C-alpha cells in the first residue's frame, strides 16, 4: 500500500487514490475536517471561480488552519487554442495571468518557451505565428547540433525548403505541423523526455552522424531559461480576495510549476487536452464518483497522462481540496454520486 507523505486527511486521500493510474491506495495521515468541494460554473462565469474559491477558504479555514502554508489555484495548461467551452486553461479563469513569461530575447533562444508557450510574452495567438515559432525552434536545434546546412539560414521561413534539399524524404513539415498544433501539450511536465526523443527521431536525417540521442538531449536549447530571463509578473500570478473582514492571497500557476508543494488549500481548474479531446477534471470526477465505464489503467495514454497530472494536483492540499468544472460537463447523476461520496457542491454565480 502506498502511504502519501503529505498530511491530508481521509476525504482527500480517498479522492486522490481514485485518480491514481497505478491503482495503489493512498493513505492520508492528517485531520479529516473538510469535505472536498466541487465548484460548478457556467461558461461565462469562469472568471469568477478563483474568487469563489477564496471565499470558501476564508469561510472554512481559520488563519491558524492555514498557518504558513499557501493557498493556490492551478491548471494543467497555461494557454491554448481549442474551440470548446471554458475552462480550457489558466487564462480562461484569470485573463490577466502572466506567470512564467520570458523576455523576448530569452524566449527566442529557448525551445521550451517557443514551443511550450503558445501565447507567451509576445501575445502571439494565430496559427501562422505558431508555425513561425516552431520553425525558429527547429532551426535553433539544428544549428546547435552542428548541422552545417542550417548555419547560414537567416530566416526560419526558409527552413522547409533547405531541409528538403538535404533530405527530400524527410518529415520536417509533418513535425512542424505537429508541434504547431500540439506543442504546448507535449511540453508539459512528464512528457518532455518523450518529446525530445520524438524530435531526435524526426530530425535524425538532418543531423550530423555523430549526434547521438544523449548528445541531442544535452543541447543548450533544451535547458530551461531560468529565473534570469523571467519578467516580474508577481502581480498577475496572484489574486487577492477580501471576505468577512479577512484578506487572502491566492497563488496562480500550472500543475507542473507546483509539483512537490504542500498547500493549505488547493483549487484545481479543469483544462482541455488537445490530443485526448477530454477535460481532465470532468474525466477524473467519473473515477472519484465510481461511475467510470472502464478502469483508469485502460484509458488511452493521453488520458492517462491527464490523470497523472490531476493526481499530482490533487495531492497538494493538506486541509481543503477543491475542483472546478463547467456545469455542462458534469451530469446530475455524477453530481448525486459525488454527494454520496461526501463531496460538497457549490455553484459559481
């Protein structure tokens, strides 16, 4: 039996265990004082969810309960372009969110920021600008690997033509399309190694023969830009709530950015998986409620990856766990099953 190291109580551990892909039990050692909460919102009310969560925390937890721990809200995705109802990513809930953005100079040399941040500091949202970022990222990789034919390319728009001249049967155009559409999701925590190996496989015909996978993984462009290039975004990465004569500072960010943290209370904001075509919280609720049609281990790999991220997110709070989902994606049957499991449901208005 798996024994979780954090100090949450049974109500949280039961929920966390339900979304654990391995199926092993999770045991909570802490006080079981607060029922987990599901916040249901209409599409137009997504921007009110974090504030509603803050009021719940102030109402349920005293300042002593919170102590030195933080209260945070997180989503698996920071941005994204999907033709589905909110919430798809963090910006749907907090349009002014600007955490983890890089200055243009640093961003232009970092593979992870060019591919993994589809809006980024430059606010680029169109598909054509995504393709430009992808081509630049691939050109940076090829230059860093020492590919002689790529050294003299000054405009990334010329990459496709130059690559075809080197290897007519190569797949660089296919790779470009894949990264433009799904790059941000592939850059999330837990998938970077797989993406790096995919890049190596697809780019191998264009690389010098001496470049092994290990050498490729060590290229400087795959290093995180680090704090030196980050803009001061503390104001837009936090949200202050005032309620009942108290104020509460809520941190905002991605699940990957909060991995390993322990919070007094955590809000998990649903996100949409472009590959899986599923919303993580809505899918996870089926397993928490016990209504899922198939075992979690039988889900497609993309959906399993979403459940692993949800497991990480739900493991953060010590006192109060809160999930948020669009009410259109949670049936009445599912709501009733959650209530029987001890969940408290509130509606954001």
